[in-house]
């Protein structure tokens, strides 16, 4: 499995790590940490040194109940940071975490090379057409409704069956719009209860039937710290455990706050499967 980023083929036969860079004031774990150019560049440099292959830039908090942000504010937050990072690290692969086609396109023009959409096109009907025109990889996540009300919509007759159907339709739509490079994200914590998150983890290998690389984003989430009765700050060990299980079930990319630990997890996994 490969994805094409700016003309460079990235081989996902060895799983890759995507480092999280939130430039929002209200993200659940690292909101407000990176306020100026020096802090942002230092964070990016550290993640690259630790082995990140991608940096996922988010300017809109998608935690449950997060405050909605205008398009103008999301652009104001994201574009200067994308340009700053590209200026200092021109070979970097930036993923722009947005569900808005305008934000996606403007950040791609500024130097980003992947679109990571929590709604898989459901919150902006122009998104897939835009990504197809831009010819960049597209990450599609499973979610119902919006970040503001998604946790009110956790009723499923057969969760994994419905997820596979959801992704099958989304993949078909993406192909129709000429999107060649796709990844899917099961959306841990999005429109799912704690128990449902672990049901997805238990049956994660079923998503491999779609023959699309799977990205896992569980870093320090409530499915870990609530189960362990702790806090996001104390949820690194649980994150590594779930990342390991996910790799063993076929995941090809880990989206994390803690790059060094995730890279070590991948290294051990690769050695076990050498």
C-alpha cells in the first residue's frame, strides 16, 4: 500500500506515524500549548526528530461539545502556520485536519499535502470534489452528525457492519471524484460510547475487507483515561497498548501526540513481523 504525497510515494507496508499539532485553544489535551512561531517550530522539529512521517495540523477542535469556529477563524489560524512550517521544513508532509473544502484548498496551496476530514465529506458537499481536483491523499473518518452533537447519536444495530457500509459508500464517492489515494479512520470517540470504541477495537481487522489503509487516532482519548480512571496526561501507556493492538489488526498509520513512543511501538511491531 502506498500514498502519493507531492509526487513522492509513501510505502505503508511499514506503518507510519503522524504527529499531532493542534493550534486551537480548546483541544482536550494540548489546546493552547503552541502560541507563537518559536513554540510551533520547536514542536514540529521535535516530532520530526522523533520519527514522524507526517504532521497533522488542526485549527478546529473536534472534541465532543467543542465550540464551533468560523471558516475565517480556521483559515486565520491555519494558513500562517502551514506557511511557517513549510518555510522551515520544506520537505515535510503536512496533513490539514479540516472538514471544510475552503480550508483544505487554501492549506494545500500553502504547502500541505494531505486532507484529513473527520466527516468524510458529510459536513461539506464540496470537499470530495475539491480533493479530487487537488489530487492529494484524503483521510476519511467515521462520524455521525457534528462534533457538537455526535455523542447524542450512538445508536447502531450492528456497529461494524454499519461502519463498513459507510466507508464503502464514501470510497465509491471519493473514486467518482477522482481521489486516488485514500485512508480510513474508524473514528474512536466520535459518535461512539466507551463500550462501542472497544467493540471497534476488538473487531478492527474487519475493516481490512475494504482494502484501504487504516489510520488509528486514539492518542490520550477518553476511551483510555475514563476506563483507567485517570487523566489525558496519564494516558500514554494506554495509548501505546491500543496502538499495538491496532497494528496487530492491520493499522497502517498512528496519529499521536507522543511520536517517540509510537515510533518505538512500530519498530517493535516490525521486528516481530520481520
